C-alpha cells in the first residue's frame, strides 16, 4: 500500500453526513472522532471521491447501497456510491444482474445529469461485456420501460440545458436494447 489522505464519510438515511480525514499508510487506519457516534447507514471510505484504490464497503454499507443508493440526497455522494458499486462488480463482489437491477430502478428517479451519464455508460458496458446473449434478451424488457420513463419525465429539462451528448447516449442505449447496435 501507499500513503494517501482520504475522507471517510458516514452517511445516514435522513441525509446527514459526517466526514473524517484519514491518513492511510497501511491496509488499516483508525478513524479518529467516529467512536461513540450513532451507527451510520453506510460508510464511504472514499467519501470525497478522490482516493486511488479499491475501497471495499463493509457488508451493511454494501446492502444499504444496493437497496437504497437512489435515496441518498447528495448527488455527488450518489456518484461516489455508483463508482464504489461498479468497482465491487468488477471485482466479482457484486453480481452484474444485481448492479443492473439497481441501475434500472435508479434511472427512473435520478435527476443529476452527470449521474445519469455515468449510469448509462455502466449499463451499456455491462450489457455487452458482462451478460450473455440470453441474459441480454431477458434484460431488454426491463431496460426499455426504465428508459422510456426517464425519457418522458426528464428529457424536456435536459433539452433546455442543450445536452445533446445525453440524448445521443440514451438513444444509443435504446438502440442496444432494440438490437440495432453490435
């Protein structure tokens, strides 16, 4: 391991967070000031999103993020949580289908443009690299309603922002679902 400064974030369902600076110089570190606090609903070891490494959440945090990531109020923290779960999936600590199920649910609610882009890119990558042809066929029916709902509810706002990149990405994902793109 190498030395780096991180911010460990304790997150609570009500939107409260507590941040603690940590100097990581080995595989373990003590989070000064966290002892005696109410147990958080989730912990993000890379709470500012600038750490370099694979940050494995504790089992309770993993369950919370898989179930409740879309309810995290802060859009930036949702983005950090997405990267955390993506890394878990890449390391085979989270099944691709579980990640996709969460992405399908989250796309229906996500309002932050950068998170929408990130999740769509994750979905596109996962669809082609981590699923068999049979799994892709089964999943297409789930993705289309999520995409259509998102398109109807949020694209008007994005059009006002002039976000053509998003439209191109979203249309590309729908083309993938329809089997128009290899």
